[in-house]
């Protein structure tokens, strides 16, 4: 990742955007990050918006904390409750019995 001090970032934005193909560009002000230019190749606008949303990040953080404190539901239980086939393990399908 290339780092550039805000006061020294006086090239046109297009110059920095071209560098993103090789590495991300981190802009800092007095050594503290203020912006980053990174590739979004293969992403759609909604994914980019979510990836940069503080509100979405807070939701994910709360969910991870809750998972840590309360635990979760095993995937096989979720699949069973949705009537989905079991996941494959070692090339063999594990049978799921419904109603248990």
C-alpha cells in the first residue's frame, strides 16, 4: 500500500487512480489515515456502499459480539428447518432427518 501525506497529494486524482491498479493509496494527515483509494474491480455500487457504511459496520459488529456471547445455530439445524439437503462431507451427502 502506498502512503501519501495529504499536504503532498497535489497530483491530479486521475494519477492516483491509475496507481490503484497496482496497490491501494492511503492518504494521511499528520500520519493519521483520512482516505484510501482502492480497486473496486468486480464490485457493484451496492457492495461498495455497504463496505463503506459505518451503520452497516456497526450492525456486523453487534452481530459478531452477540454470536460470541450467545452462540449461534448450527448450519445443519438451519438447513433442516428450511427443508434443505445436508451438506456434503468427504464427498458423501450427510442425511438430515426432518422433525428432530
